[in-house]
C-alpha cells in the first residue's frame, strides 16, 4: 500500500523532458500552476489539459505509473469537490432534503477537480523526470539570489535532496514496523478515527527512533566524505543551459500567452 | 616503509549521563591502544561486539578524536583542526549500513559526492567516478537508483564513493555485517582487488573469522585493548585463547585443532579447507 506513493520518485527514461535543465522545469511547473488559477472559462482548462497531455507523452513515463501516486490524494479531491458542489450559492438545479446543488456549484466543483488533478500531475511530472539531486541543484542555482538576504539556500537544497532520497527507505521501514506490530496483534484497521490514530503510536515511535539513528549515521558518512557545506564545493553535473532549454522556454511562453488570453475570454464563459 | 596509520596510547571513553547530566557510568571503549599500520597492507581488526573495534576505527579518519594519546594518519595528527579534512581524504571510511551512507539517489552522483566536497574540477570528477565504479565492478549500474540494488551492490557503491576521493587507505567498519553470504563474497572480493591492484591500504573491521584469513596482519581486540596481533596463521594457532575471547575460528582451523587434540599430527595454522585436505593427504 505504502509503496504506491510516487510523489517525489524519479522515473528513468531518456526523454527530452528528462534532459531539460531543472530550472526550466521548476519555472515551468510554477508558471503552469499560475496559469491554472487564471482561467475563467473551460477553454483555458482544455488548453492546459492538452498541454499537460503533450508533456506527459513526451516524458515516456507510463501514465498509469503517474496515476498511482494520485490514489492517496483521491480522498482530498473528493472532499474538496463535494464541499464546493453543495456549498456554493446560486441558481438551484437539484434539491433534496437539506441539500441544494446549484449551477454555480457544479461549475465550481468541476473546475476545482481539474485544478487539483492537474496540479498534482503537473508537479509529479517534475519529480518523475528530474533526479532529486538535479531538482535541488536547480533550486540552489535558481534561488541563489536569496543568499544575499542570508537564506541558507545550499543547506535547504541538501536537506530536501536527502529527505527525498530517504522517502522510499522510510516507507519500507514503516511497512516492516507495521507488519511487525500486526504480527504481535496490533489492531490498525478497526475502531473510530481516534482509536486508529492511537493505534499508529506504536508504529511512529520506532520509526522516529530509527530515523534519528539513520540521520546520525548519515551525518558521519557525509563528514567522512569531507562534506563541509556549500563553500568550495564543485559540481559533478553543473547546470548549463542548452538550445533545448531555450526551445522549452519558448514553448512555455507560448503556452502561457495562449492559455491565459483564451482562458480569460468572457465570450467563452458558461456562466 | 612509513606507517600510514600510527596510534600511541589512545584512550576513548563513552560517558553515560542521567537526565540532570550527572555522570552515571564510564565505558572505556578504547584503552591505551598503540599500533602501526604499514602502507599497502591488508589489515584486519577482530573483536566481538563491544570490544571497541568500531570506536577505534572512527579514530582513523577523525570522526572521533582521542581523549588521551595521539593518532597519526600519514604523519598528520588527527587532533589538529587544520588536518581534519586531509585526514579524511587520506583515510576513507565505509560504514556498516549501506542504506545510511548513500547520499545521492543515483549511483554515479553518490560516487561523485566525495570529490565534489573536495572541490575537484568537473571533468576530473567524471573520470574518478568512472574509474572507481569500474574498480568495484559497478560501472553498468551507474544510472541506477541505490534503492533497487542488493546489499552487496550498495556496499560496493559505498566503497567506490570512498575510492573516488583517492584515499591512501580505506577503513571498512563491519561492511558485511548486514549482508547475505553472496553480498559478503562480492564485497570482500572487491576489497581484496583494491588492495592488490591499486595498492590501497585496507583496514577491515569485522567479527567474521573467515574474512581475515587472507589478511597480512590481524589485530584482535577485547574490552578496548589489543590483546593479540600477528599474521592469520599465528593468530589461529591460538584456538583456546580465541575461544576465551568469544571469537569463532574458521571451521577448517577448528577441525584441524580438534583432530590434533586427539593425537593426529597436523601442522599449526591451517586456515582453509584446501590446506586441511593437503595436510591430511601429507600424513600418509
């Protein structure tokens, strides 16, 4: 069950998207997110969907693999969609007992569904096609200007890349601990929400202890290999823009212009 | 030849404290250890759990510094602040748990981590990564994620990571303790090749007797002290003493020893099955 989470997991293929500079992908993801919140008509979402589909196809990452990571967030999407469906005021379409579904509510719910789904797929494309090290390299370089105001950019980037590296290891460990506790008769499935949260304690305590131990080991291993912060460090894979990245920026720019200008046309609004 | 690592009267204590910080107990993990390790040798340090062998190993690359006495690595005193990074570059260290020492999510990036920290130029890093991965036979896995490798493969990646720093000496702190027999064989083979082909000094910390039979010199530790030292042959003649230290001897050695006790005139210091077979054949 826990292994299904794909968020923050790299998937190796030799696609163009994989070889893009991480700064392009970072900025691209951010711009894509912004565009999603600019649309006021369905045409904008359609363009975004097409764009996303095109990107997904170019990555060569199986779509089913991408979707696996979304299963865990389905609940969140459903809750948000349902709340929007019932809570939006406006022209009533269906009414039963205390609930009213309005036209505006339906539109809002559909819109929210597409926004969240595309946000998640969009961000997982970035993490699936960029090695975490590359990603943090991109952040380190892209956010270097923040060093001026004493933001420890390198340290944050290093922490993130280590966190990402240890996600699968800790998931595996959680699985192991869960099985060990189940084997001793721990009941994780039944009871109300509070009971179940309480049942998680014997899983979280050993998990915390072991992650501190791991952190300690890792710190020694890093020190043993002469790690002493970002100063004086060279890069095995320094970031260099190529013509490919320029093309990607152009595509991105074209997408932003087209999607936002079409997505905000009042003529295409459905309400 | 000059000693690559030399220690003199090294003492290290673990101090246990209660919640208020008052001392409740002191464990002397390393107790006045003096030894010398020659450049190019394959050294094994043996001892059961808690004998202080890992603590001693951590002194060899300045992860720990002695409370009393001195450790010199390639002539550099580890207590001096300015030497720390040179010491760590000279004596690389491989730890027990392969998962907790691989920093990067791709094999080649992890091997490049050490040289990156040292400020090696980019092209040189690539050259070193390639050489190191080839030296441990992991070159074809360079683009893989460490999570999909077996324990033995992960440990070989860790060794490559240290090798890329071009150390004169590699300290391996129970590198096979968490591996299956197959992984253990892989790692030991890689380590032996490094020692023979590249001339890197190897210090192998272990409690598996079979792993030390090919060593040039063996140190046996017990409660923080070096209690025996010599060639594997010399050490394994002392079966009674080893048993007293709760250490197992390799099975062929044990069999030869038992046979000898029953009056069969076998020579001392039999380490491998082949030697035992030969010795028995020679009896006639």
